[in-house]
């Protein structure tokens, strides 16, 4: 199917990334986030109990990255305004710990067009990386938005 909406300029933007933003993760913020999501797990709330686990201390709930947020890209072109959430997936590699400095960066990973019942749709997929001060990717989030 030839592209109806996607232009070369749009396709050339794949790989475009935000400026990285770094956050310092505080123990109190981990506890507050765990309380907000109503997760009583001692790993997120009790340093003494968490020290007895394989992690050797408190860690952040895996979805803490949601609080840090993926930084949305200001793309150099306009997409159709109507849209849907096309889903997301998360990969967890290293726990986030109190005192970590987590750098968040979002990039446009893929852009493709498809024909649907309502006409042409653009699937734009983003990757958000959460990297600690040691250069280790702790979490990788991929999400897709559908514009039509």
C-alpha cells in the first residue's frame, strides 16, 4: 500500500529522541509511590525487611517509571489529532534503588501506516529508556499510539 499520509520527512524522524532528563530517586518517594498504588510489599516500604531479601535493601516498584513519565517528543510534523492507545510493554532489567539517578529519554522507534475501517491510520511507536548512573538500562518501555 503506498503511503497516503506519511511523508519522507515523517519517516526520517524515526530515531529522533528527546534530551535526556535525570531524576534522583528518594526513599520517601518510593514509599509514597507504593502507598499511592496500594502495594504493601516490604521491598518498597520497609528497609529492614527488604535487607533480608535477595535485593539486599529497598527497591522501587517496577512501575515507578510511570511516575517519572516518558517525555513526549515534539515532532517536527503534525499527526492527525484523533488517536487511540495501541498498548504498551515494559521490560525490567535492574531494580531502581533509593539514591539512584535515573535518566529518562524517549525516542520515536517506528512509524508506519495501515488502512483501517475508518481510513488511513498511523502507528507511532516510542521507546522510553530509564538508565541508572552506572549506565545500566533499568527499564525499557515501548508504547504505541494510533492516529487517524
